[in-house]
C-alpha cells in the first residue's frame, strides 16, 4: 500500500506507510492518505471478538509493504488491549434504543489513549539503533497531549514536546500534561489551540527544522492516529450485528475531526454503521459547512467542551479527499452544533435522566441524539463518550452537585507534581525551546 499527500493531486510523490508514520505531516503541508481504501466485509472478521483481533484484520491491508507488517498482531495486542464497553442507556430520558461506547478506560481517561499507544508502538518498532532522538511534537486542546505523553513516556529514543493554550484547558488536564517529566516537556502557550497547531505544522513543514530536531507528529494529522481509531468502530459495528440489531447511528463529539473521520472511513470500507453525526461545540465551522456546503476555517472559540475548541479542523482536508467529486453531506454525515448553555443542561440532568454523568464533550453527543429523537428517529443510536467526566471537575462537579471521582490511573497522575513552561505563540519560540533540549 502506498500513501500520498492530500495535496499531491497528481500522485507524484508516493510514500510508504513507514515513511508516513515517521514524518507525520507531508512535505507539502498535506495529510497522508492511502492510495485506495480496501474493502473489509463482515466475513473478514469471522472469529475475531476482541478489539486487538479486530484491529489486526482491519488494518492488515494498510500495512501491506510495511516493515511492521509481520508485527501487526503484536502491535495491536500491546497498544489496543483496553476496554471498549458498550453500555445501554436506561432512565426516564431515554426514548429509544440508545447506548454509550465508553472510550475513556485508557491510562489518561480519554479516547485518544487508544491511537496514541498504537502510534507509539509503531514508531518504536520502526526505530533504528543509530537514529538520533526523535522529537514528537504535539499541539493539544486538552486530551491529546496527555495521551501522547503517557504513550511515549520513558520510551528510549523519543522525547515529547507538548504545546497547550494557557487557561483554555481544564485544571486537571493542565496538571496531567505537566505531570510526566523525564522525556516529556510541557509548554503553556499564550494563545489558542489554533496557535499551537499552527506552530507545530510550521516546524513539521520546515525541512531544515524537521531534520535538525528529528521531528514527527502525534496529533490527529498523523496517519498512525487515524488508522487505529477505525478499530473501535468496527468492533462496535460487529457487536450490533452479532446481537441482530440494525446498524447504529453513531454520534461523535468532534473537534479536529480525527475521531469522526475514523468512523466514516470504517463505514466506507464496509463496516455496518448508519449515519455518522458529528456533535460539535459552539465553534461553527463544521455546522456552517454542513448547512451551506462551504468551508471557512476561523479562530476558535473557547467553550466548556474545550478539547473540541477547534476553528479549522485539520482532518477536513482528509474528508474532502475522501469525498472528492461527491457531496459528503449526502453520504450519511450530519453535524449538530451545541452551545455552552445546552452543555450545562445536559450535564446537570445526566444522572436523573440517563443514569450517567457526562463530560462536556459527551454532553454534545447527548444533545444531538435528543434532537434526532424529537424528529421521530427511532433507530439504535450509539453515543461516543470521549473522556471521563472527572477530567472536567471544575465544570461537572458544580452541575451535578457532587464530586466525581477520577478513575485510578487518572488519580495516580493527578497525585504527581506538575510543571510547565510559558511560551509565546510564535514559531520562533518553539524552535528556541527545541534547541534548548538538544
């Protein structure tokens, strides 16, 4: 399998999977995509029940020609051996067959643990003994940085550099980002997530800087983050099929669009999934595109669902590639925009109405589900819970009226000391910081 940049329209510069994983971003600033999408029907997964087993069969065509091909089973079992329970919803607020896909059972209590662990395992497998230390650059709006830090922490041959927007992540997220130490370096940027992402992309696209610091990315622009995320949607689709249920409508909290795109790709290659609903916060870029067909990136707005505070989602470029010549809006993709007042209302009523405490991001998915139910939709609906509510205690606890206990792995991280350094929202400041780490 060969890979191309989304901007290489003539397909003049093929790349191997290994090269795409190592580079993160294509030299022209585009995002790597496969030359074609394989078909994986239900029969291809006969006998596969666990997430690692399903992931191995799902991803095998994408690893054709890779040095990691013969290690794919090992990689999947090492990285993806995490729970992905589908929990039925029950309570007076439930008006149809509904369930929650809980993706917060990893070490940092966020869905990004799954793909971050997969990418780290792949890059470690590709590393040569005589290579210089590779620097993993990460811009985070809250959860990505922690997941990547956990995945690469203490891995020989790697350092992690995290950039997050100061004051625009939850206090517990900020603490978590600075709590690893060792080969993980954390910087609080005087700007927005968009600034952090701009700085990271600028250095990755600068060949001189990328070579000097041996840079790679672990944001959702990385193919190594996108591909494994398809696995838990394949796992969910097969679980519904095994129970004789119709393909579910999947409702996904969405910011930079990597998680939503993974579900769309899983459906495109043949898994039985229904409509994909992207539940965003007040940032209007995706909802305006869905309403008008025109895409207009802009600076992000700060919201209660801060991990989705993205004004120019990177993975929209991949979505445009996937539906080149077609209208994605007519292909079973929907967008629902949710404001902070509604997020608060959904979090406040969660326990009474659904028997659940929602994080602000999952609350967006709940609101999207309820809008569909009010329109008379009665099919099975699967909400994706992207983070544990305890990560957002400053928002959630006052709304539900009690403290939400963090899961043990998160509690252990929160008990550590935390340290971060200030950084101006300038690419030069990032370059200077990297030079100081040499």
